[in-house]
C-alpha cells in the first residue's frame, strides 16, 4: 500500500518553471476535470502545468483543474502552475479535503463560468467547500482569476464553510 504519491514533471526550464503540461480534452459534449483526487493517500504535484480543465456541465460543475474529494490531501509544490481552467465552482481547484499551496506555485488565469450545480457559484482560483475542508497557503501566487460571470463570489478564493490559512510570503494579486 502506498503511503504517498508524487507526480513530478520530467523537466524544467532553467528558471525552474515547468515544461510538462497536463491538460484535459474538451470536445463538444465532454467536460472534464484535469485531475480528480479521491484517494486518502497524500498527493503532491511538482513542476507541472495543470490546464485545460472544463467542468461546466451540471453533472460535473466542480474543479476544472483539480478536484479534491473529502478526505484527500493535496500539495502543490516546486513550480506547479494551475491556469486556464474553467468550472462553475472552483475553476482552478475545488477542495473538499486538504490543500496546501507552497512557494513558487502559481494559481492564475482560471475562470468561473456558466451556472448550474447545487452550490453557490464562485472560486475562480480556489473554491473551498465543507466544514472539514482546509486550505493552507504557505507561499506562491494567486492572481488574475475570475468569478465575475453571473454574480459569483471569490475571484481568487471562495471559502464556503471551510477554513483558509495564509502564511508567509504569499502574493494574492488582483482578481475579478
């Protein structure tokens, strides 16, 4: 039985920024989350672009880039970039478990889009949902995310009954 899982891009640019891209495919009728984490084994992402998630269907409205189930534990570390994802709730990340954002991680350019689903729409960057949901931001940057469509909440982070803790040198830039 595994005690942890680390998903690391194979290479990085000299600046440390990742070259490896993980993207979901969207055709005219398929809407996908790029990563759906449901395991109770801690998962760490390193040196990856996570992009292209499109969770805007009423049957799959949450988590365009990453969807974290209750009981799951996900860490974004070492130049992981979550960007250009779309969802009704949590375009970049939808969290019902535990999410840790480390230094040199960027969550940007994600767009909360359309309407539907049973939750209050919001969370361009991160949507944190549920009494046991926790987000620990220990550095990195969250900027240029949007929840502006259809009067939604939380361009950068929308906290719906969970807990969000922000430590250290974190850049929470302009959001829409």
